[in-house]
């Protein structure tokens, strides 16, 4: 059965009426011609779809980003890449199945692809820990990124996580330290790095594999320091304020692009990636190739300098537009230390 979102009810109702007319058992026997009525409903259906999906609120986009039928990271890897060879383990503690990665090819480009994988059902969600990686997941990701840097392979990360796993075991194994080390080390890797938020981009769990030369986001994905539910519970003391929190957080792709926190918004099929997964994969692949080609034309020194300046510029703001007021500029990037 198709998973239905509340705001999709007018669309679902029109689809139901259309199916009933098309399957009407007595139409031919009674000599009825339903083609005109079917055509009218199809037209109304298309108009309703365009109207509903063009006026989505921030909370509605979050719901689409969490849709259980939406393509997950392995779907994008299998659809956009070829020759994927998964690598396992962090060589320190264990293999975290919430974090997947390995060698692959993207239209002839040899790359290292890494991402956070969710599950479709209860059994797979338990295996993938609902897409929330443990410390060993981030250490595995860093191991693979260092391997890619050693062999000169571009790195592509695909982000779809509500956040890093917050359990006691993760704290005991230093989840914050694992993410912090990734932030530092990704800033210094000399190969091109592209990160794409394909669903949920939750907090440090997303940022742990999100430091990149280019950060892309799908049209209905979101990227946020906290979930709308968590924000509502903290600021409004009421989870009923979730929709209000989603608006206040400015977490949609369009808003993030306006703030300069992402570099490009990848379009999705009308209604979301789950409505046409193959098309969604193809659209992301096109953008990955465009940005990869651009980054490979730059020297490693230029990429490192631009990457540093990009992230140093985050968080700058201007309180008013008074004459003479200026926004502080980020400091110049230091020359990256050469390996011993």
C-alpha cells in the first residue's frame, strides 16, 4: 500500500476517482463513454499535483525527506555508479552497517563513495541502526577517505541520517571525538570532495561526512543542526510546534542555498524522489558529474584554499544595513601542512 502524507489527500482522492472510472464494470455494457470525464479528472489531477507540490511548507518537505519509499544511499550507489566494491570495518573496533562505502566508478571516473544507509523494514533498520552511525562508522569513513587520498581518488559522500547514534555505547567510544576528527581531516584531504544530502541531513551526524568542496542537496531534502521535533521540544516545550520549528530553522534546500550553506539544489521528480526513483538517481548523477569535472580542473592547493574559505564563511551575519556597516570577512587560509 502506498504511504500517504496528509497534504497529499486531495491527490489521493482524485487518483481513487480516476481508477474507479477506468475500472467501471458497466461502462461498456451500458454504452457509456467516460473518456471525457476521465480526461477532465486527469487534468484536475495534474493541476492539483502541481499546486500542492509547488506550495510545500518546510515541515512538509521534511516529511517527504523521510518518506519510506524514497531512494536510500545504496539505491543511488547502484543506480548512478558502477563497479561498486564495498569495504568494511574501521580497523579499530567493528564494522558499522549504518555507514557504507567503497570503490566505484562514475561514468569512467574512479571514485570513493561513502554514505549513511537506512533500512526499508524493521529487520533492515535494526541492521542499519536506522541510518544513525556509531563512532566506528565515522572512523571507517575516515579510513576510506584517507585511502582515497592516498590513491588520488575523488570522494563522494551521500548523506541521509537523522543524526549520529546518541546511545551510551557511542558515548563510551567517543562519538564526538570521531566526528570532530573527521571534520579536521576532511578539511585537509587533497582530492576533490563532493557531499550530497539526499534525504535527512541531521546535525553532526551529517556533518561528519559533509565537509566538502561542493555540498549539494536534493530539492526535498533538509539539512539542520537539530530535528524540527527536537527544536519544538526545547524552545516551545511542545512537540505540537514542530511545523513552526521547521519554518524557523530555515532548513529547506532553497533557504540553505540562499544562505550559501549549500552550493547547488538538485531537482527531484514532481512530488519527490519516491515518485520516480530512477529519474531522481539520474538527476543526481548529472549534478555529481558536473561538479566533479569542475573540481578536477583545479589544483589541490586551490581546492584546499577554497574549501577552507567556504567553511570559514559560515555563520557570518549583518545586523542592519546602516551606511558603512560591513560583514566581517574570513581570515585567509593557511598553507596546508605537508605530510612528513
